[in-house]
């Protein structure tokens, strides 16, 4: 099971790790979900909580327009 993250700019990514102390998440592209484990990639993106709209394990929930 994966946790997905919707950024405030509308982009949806997959959560690799959540650093609650620093209030950041390490994310990778949704398109890389089925390729291989993201730990092999150098392109994990660190995103501060302030740029995150919401997270959920159900991808369809994030695709729904709440606004």
C-alpha cells in the first residue's frame, strides 16, 4: 500500500518518507510507481508541509476536486 500526496499546485506524487521533525516529505513521481523501488533513484524530492494540500492512501480521493 502506498501513500499519495497532492501538492497545492495540483501535482500528485508518492510518499517515500515523512520527516515530522523537519516537517518535510520525501516524494517521487507517480509515473515511477511501477518502475522500481525509488531508493534507487536520485530524484526524490523533498517538499515542506507548507506545499502539501493533502495525503491519502486512496488515489481517487486525491483526484477528486474539493474546491
